[in-house]
């Protein structure tokens, strides 16, 4: 598209929304490692009324066109809850975001990012933190290492060229996120087994499975622990009650009781660990659609789930226990209990832990202790928004 004009259009119609969704499938079709998400789920993500993120965020979607053909997309958004966070934690006043970017070439990416910056500037923002697609709880960061293997459930996968295109526009790294690959079939080092056994001798300590008969109760417990445990982390934005309820309902179909644990100390919930079967193993060949036979395949898997791989997207220990021996012990116990059931009941061979902030010393130490190795890197960039005339 060299020498050809790129036209940026805001998304305002249903037809443009469909184009916004479809262009990702067109541009990534030649990447054998990309896993097409279900289009119905993407539509929910970007539709007010179906995603509670819109209740506290202002969002604008854009398309890039060349000679009348869509050649890219981007979202620009301002999370009102993120604006209230302490600036030293990454968000804070004046910080807007863009994400969901896809572009056929550098010219399209350049035009899309500049359009997002201009929109954020018009809304009074002075700084960009990106890419974040769309909430920090969804798909934060640009994949910069790990393109040689397919993403796990609810993780992003990007064209390797995007890194250079974004950095040429003056974006610098604000934070590095990593994921860890963990073989689970053969268990953990003997030291970890001793720590787990020690915890099992403490009568006041119990590790229980979630109960799907009381799923709403347990989902609220987990999300409450999450908001507490992560409140001091870089990039933290609290989840609202509606978002907690929405997340619970969205995840319930793939939740397996044995794979999500809640730790209780003297009867009080103090920690949790959530593990999800890697549904990408099932949907990767559906090209984003459940029709005509994808429904049957997915329903069969949901009823009789088997997964060679699992992802641990969330783990948390109550803030008052941070940096204590008990916190580490709880983590090792939950990891080991879930590992046993994943191997025995689901045929799991390996898991992915993350994402994890590279400077989260507690989680990095746990990953190192169980023999996990970094397998992906995601970068979140920042840039002062240039003033427009």
C-alpha cells in the first residue's frame, strides 16, 4: 500500500462492526500458530450491554481502509476506574489505552495508532498505555517472544512485525509480562512435596475444590480475593460487582471443580488458584464459527473434557499474607492438588502459568521452584500523547 492513502473510519454501524471482527481472521489466516477466537465471543467483548467494561469506560473503534478495502482495525478506550488508580501503579489520571490492533502493513498500523492517539487526546488524555484489549483483565500486552507456538485460552497472538511498527512511533516499554511453561506429568521436586506434606498436617488449613452447585458464591469469593490480592500490583484496576458476575457466568461452562481451588485458614478464604482447560485445542480448526459442526465438537468436549494443556490465568493470596511462608505454602499446595487431578482426569501433560509481571518476585520465585520456564513475553508500551492543534 506504499504511496496509497489510508482512510480511517470510526465504527458506527453493524456492518462496520462485522468488518472490525472479520479483518482479524483475514490478516491472520496465513499464520499457522494463530487460533481464531469464536466470533460470537469477540462480538460480546466489543458490544455495550454485553460487556460490563462499557459501564465504566468510553470506547471508540476504528477501521483503516485502502481503496475501499478494510486493511486494519484498532480500539481506543478510557477506563474511568483506571484513571482513579495511583500513577505509580501504571494507570492513573490522564492515561488512555488502545488495543485490538490488526494491520496489513506499517502504513495502516501508523494511521490507526495516530487516530487512536488523536481520539484520546480529544478526550483529555495525556498518556497512552498500550496495547490493552480492552480491559487489563482481558488481553494486555503485545506478544514479542513465543510466536513459534499457539496461544493458550484467553491469550493474545500477534504478527511479529507489529513490535517494530509500534516502537518506530516512539513507544517505549512500560512493563514486561511473561508466561511460564510447566511440564506437569511427572510431578515436582522433592522439596515442594515436603512443603505440601507440611501444609497437610496443619489442621486449620484446608484446600477445597469449587462447588458448581454454589458457583455464584465461590465465584464471588475468588473475585473478592483477587481484588484484594492484586490491589498493589502494577496495572491493577478493580473489577466491579457486575464484572465479577459476568466473568463467573462466562467461565462457568468450562470450569471444572477439580481445577479451581480455594484455600481456607481457620475457615476463612485466604487464597485461590484458577486453572482452565486449554479450549484453544478444540476451537483452533473452527475458524471462529460453531457452524455447521462446531457446536457438536465443543459440546462433546465440555461434557467429556480432555486437554493436553492447561492455563493458570489467576492465582492470589490475601494481601495480609503476602511475603509470608504461609503464602508460598498455600500456592504450592494448590498447584500440586490441581496438577494431580489434571494429569489423572484430563490427560494433561503441561501447563502455562501467567501472565505474570516480570518483577513480581513472589510469583517468579514460585515458578522457579517448580521448574517452570519462561515461554512467552508480552510488552506493554507507554507514550506521552502529542498535543494536536
